[in-house]
């Protein structure tokens, strides 16, 4: 990996190792171009000093929901409580404003409010990975520059969806976003986007100093070896990129096969278990992996009984971490006929 030293497996349970991208400290923007110009800055969300960044690391990142009121306003107080819940539970990293966080239906001002709270609560304690990907490259740039302004640590950039860019265009897209100066985690989820960024082409951008990680959400655990083989073929180390699973049902095997962690929906309700699962998988402790993961198996599946994040938001409410499971249109709250299934999965996992 880029300037990362993998710690001995025995120490992973107490300290997930930092992943440090080369030259990430060199980019400082002198004239931020974001909504932070239009609003009074907060003390915590201070500027673009890259020396302050917490490097991405191995372990369990929560793909965090965004709590809302019954009228659809973002509930910042409950967001703070959720962030503290994850710190106390041992979550290794925060992935905020992704699909699970309903970022697609937020304004730039709302995004800033969420990021400011995240920076105030967890900055320097766990990495803050923020979703900045969308279909329009100019909007990706706008959101990435805002993330820099707010003090986030890295950006999660999804392959542009619906328009199905060719592989050469995906290469250019990710290099362009990485040139903005914020470390980039490529997000490959062809089931949602309609385009698959292939391992041999991921390897072509692996040499960019700010492309540091991949969230691989195909559910195909063979992608770990494919990406690592392609990196090696291109003259890079096999572990040049931090590889994070985006599929809860196969996350354990993904890491056993050589991946480094996950960005997890399940971690919204089972953060401690997902952290422990990743530590066991990184140590290749098969018995411990099976012991931890078996109670979570139904949850991994049933949290997708309707479109994400509908079921998981209901589940977070059911375990008492938020007061309301409201989702903004075009989504809706979990249908009553599915609530029993999700509740049963929570009970199997020992969460209620």
C-alpha cells in the first residue's frame, strides 16, 4: 500500500493501522470554492490543511445513515449521538453522505451542516470518508472541494451512474478528481450504476498519489486477487490500494482473501461486532470469524429486503439509536409487511 505498514495481526484488535497516501500533505487550496464562502465558518470545520488528515486504515467503516425529523429536516443532535455511539463501539472509520446517508437528496448547505458536525465530533479520532461522487463531474468537484474546506480526510467517488462511461473515461474521471488534492476511494458498484470499473483499469490509476483505496461492491470476492494481480502487473505493490468490501454478506471472505476491511451497512446497528469481525478476518482466524458472523447472517441479507437505506434506517430506530425512520422521497419508510423480518434479524444478532 502507499506508505502503509501493516501491523502484526495480534495488534489489530487494539489499533487499526493507518493508510498513508504518498504526497497527500502537499495540496493546500488558497481560495476555497464552496458554500463555506456563503456561510459563517464554524471553528471545527476549519479549512484545507492536509497535514490534519487522518489516513484511511483497515477495519470496519460504517456507511452512516442520516437521522431526520418526522418533517424531513436533518436531526443534527441525533447525528452527534450516532457518531459518539460509533466511537464508543470501536468503529474504525466513518463513511458519511453516501447512498445510505441519502446524500442524493441533500442541498450543499445541508451537506456542509452534516460534515461540520462530523468534523466536530470525530475529527482526528477516526477517518472521515465523505461521499462526493455523482453523475456530473462538475458537481463531484464542487462536493469534493467542500469536503476539503470542511476538514474531511478522504472522498468516496462512485463511478458516474446511468450514463455508462467507457473504461478510458472512468480512468480520466478518477484521476481528475484525485488531482483536487483529497485522497480518493474509488467506489465500484455496478449493480447501482450500470458500469463496472474493471480491475485492470483500476490498476492503471493506482499510481496516482491521491488514489488510495477501492470500495468494491460487486460481491465477487475474487476481485481482491484480480485487483492485486493487476497492480503488480503494472509495477505496483500488490497492496498498493486499500481494498474495502461494500457487500456485507461477503465481507468476511473478502478480507480473508486479502482485503483490508469493509464499508458496512450492518455496522449501523452492529458496530462492535463488525469491528471484531474485521479484526478476526484480518488475522485469518476462521473460527472467530464464523463465531462473530453467524448471528449477523440474516441481518446482512434482510437489511436489503427493500432498497437501502430503507430497512437499515428502520433498524437503527428499532434498536433505539434514533427516534424517527423518515426517509426523503423518492424513498419511503419500511413497509409494515417487512418490519417483522428485519426485527427477527435484529433479534438473531442479539441487538434487541
